C-alpha cells in the first residue's frame, strides 16, 4: 500500500512576528519593509488592527505576581471548552487560562497530559534554549545580549537542507521583497535567523539557529568562532555531538522548572541537521506548554528580558492563519505559534490532502490573546493539540478560536 507523507510546518511567509518598530534595534531587515507596506508606501498586505503594538507596548501580564501558579481546574469552564470541541473532543487536548482578572484566574483543561510531537511549536523551546545560553553568557548585561543577537552573522550551510518554506528578504535599495527558501550561503544576523524560524516557521532557519546554539554552548566566551574551528565540535564522535545537542537544547527547559518528559524539542528540524547530529524524540503536552507560557508572562522564563523577547518573537504582525486567523481576534494582540504534521494514505482516500491527513493529522497551536490590543479587557492563554483525521484541522482550530473568544468575552461560568 502506497503511503504519501505530507508534512506542513506552517505556511511560508504568512506569519511575520516581532513588532514593526524594531528594525533598527534588532537588525531584522524585513521589519522595515512590513512597516512601509502597512503605511501604504509600498505594495503589501496591511496588518490587522491588533498587530500594531510597538515593542514597548508588549507587556508581561503576570510580572507583578511571582507566586502565580496554574489554579485548580474550573469545572464549569472546562465543560464549556469541551462542548466547543464537538463530537471529536476525545482527539483534542486543550488548556485555557483566563487571566483577564488576575485576582480571579480560571483554568480549563481537557486531555492536558496527552503527549504529541510538537511540530513547529518546538521552535518555542529552541528559542528558550538560545535565550538561556545567551543569558548564561551575559547574566547582567542586556546590551551585550542584544549585540550578540544583532552582530553575530550566520551563514547557511548543509544544516539547512532541506526545506521548502520561504522567507522574506528585504531589498531596501529597490524597496521590495523577495521570498524564497533559504539557500546555502545566505547570510544574515542571528536575530534574523531566529525571526525566520519563528515567524515564517522556516525549518532551515531553525536548524541554523540550533547549530548556533550548539556552538554557543560548546565554545562559550569564544563564540562566535571561525568556520574552521567549528570542526572542533562537529568532527567529534557522534555520541558526543548528540550529548552536546541535548545539553544545549533540552537541559535549559528542565532548568526553567519544566518537565522534559512532557515538553522537549529533541532534534534538528531538517534532515541535513539530523544527518550531522542525532537527537531524541520531541514531545509536548498542553499543560506543560501552558506552564511555559505562564513562566514567560511572569518574566521567569530564563529572566524578565528573555521572557519579553520571546513574547515579542511570538507577536503576530502580518496575515494570520489557523487559530490566529479567527475574525473575532482582528482587534486583539495575538502571540502565536503553530505547527502541522499530517500523512495521507491515498489508496484509502484519494481526496486526502493538506491538513486533512487520514493516517495522522496533527495540528498544534499556542496563543496568547489580549483583546482589544493595547488596553485589553480579555487576556487569556490557549495551548491546543489535535489529531482529527480527514478533517481540515486549520479550519477546526480557527472555529474553536472564534467560539472560545465569545465565551471569554462573556466571562461565563
């Protein structure tokens, strides 16, 4: 029986994150192009109203509550959430935390300990690990952290192969974008590669960042190193390379108080990276993803600067897709990451297709919704995974987002 594997880890170039005012601070060149497009000075999509916050308006909502922990499950809200999922609720895992009134938080959880491969949501763990490594290098010097992200130049090599996701290249002289997959030899700063990994969900960019994470972890104060010195790491025996990867990638998650048997990214995102360095399996549960988001909102994911930086990297500043594409969220600030992994048996169903796998059909979303943007009346966090066969999971997550937002607006108990 012929099986065709179809893998989608976010649509390309549709999810630029990071606030549009931060081009000079970060050296992320494409931000300038998106800013000009939003102002109507060049051709391009306008961002939704909720995507117009500047960097300083992105706040950590629990920073003044260091003792905050997930509250006990609210039975009434949990019933409402399960009801929104319909007859296939058993194939979903959902955690919802409403902190609109942080003195009266509400938490709903359904199948919160079900473990699934996180797909591109694993890039959140990669970003956390990188920010931890940078904080270890410069524990008391934020400007030095920013310089490392802005001034370190990364050149794509065989670790990026293979990936079809395109990323935006801004041509400032001609004031236009080119969009294409990363190629060997492409050079940009580390902040840009991290942004491409998070916003365009480029697997190539994520693997390039993971390689830099290993180099930073291994060489510490000598990082960045010349290409010829990289061989000191990548010519080591395979078992040693694997150990260094897991020390750099998985241990920071444990250091931040998270359970790596419920949440970890364990390997490169590309076959080229995996060929050079083996890893372990990746997994996630909605409860542990929620705990990560809570630590971020408290400013305790690595530290306050790193937590805010991660939240900025998750900020949606272009056309929204999947969960975040709900029209009900247009005026909301949405901080979002998604991932999809599906597989089709076309002999069993010739019409099986994108996001509608019949062998497996994973779709995962993490979202923080602040509505309306800037002066929110509703603030809630959602982590969601699903494996509903033969159903368009992107539409299903969007529909759930709309229904849940109506519940949050009403604050129904």
